[in-house]
C-alpha cells in the first residue's frame, strides 16, 4: 500500500553511511580498535574496515557489531512498533493486529 505522505528523502546509501558512522563513533568512544571489536563481536577486522569505509555489511555482521557495542536492546526495538501516515493505515494495522490475536 503506497503511503500518501512520504517526506523521507534519505537514500539507502545515505542511511548506510549513517549506520557505518554510528558504529565507528561508538567503537571509538569505547576506545576500541577494529581488532578489539573483532574479538568482542566475531566479525573479521577487514569486514569492519569495509563497513566503515564502503558502508557494506551483512545484516548478521551488523547485528553482531551492535550487540558487541551494547546495543542489543536498540536492535530488538528496531521496527517493533507499527508506523502509520494516515488514519486509514492506522485502522488497517489495528484490524490486522486484532485478526492475528483471534487466529
């Protein structure tokens, strides 16, 4: 279902850049080298470097890095609540939630 109002102008690449920068910032704030983060996360150092520089990584590796940096709760909360843009969309979400409860 298309959204009537979509003011989200960020591209996928721009969002990947933000995610990579945030991981790097959190790593540096904790005083961790890429090698130290490898030890904590199990994600190979070249993968961490590639993510920080080229913004590409598997979802499993991203989650492992976030978990190693203490962001398990934030990962669990990602997409945990429905978003809506119109009252019609909210009604559909509510109806589908109720249908699942009765199933």
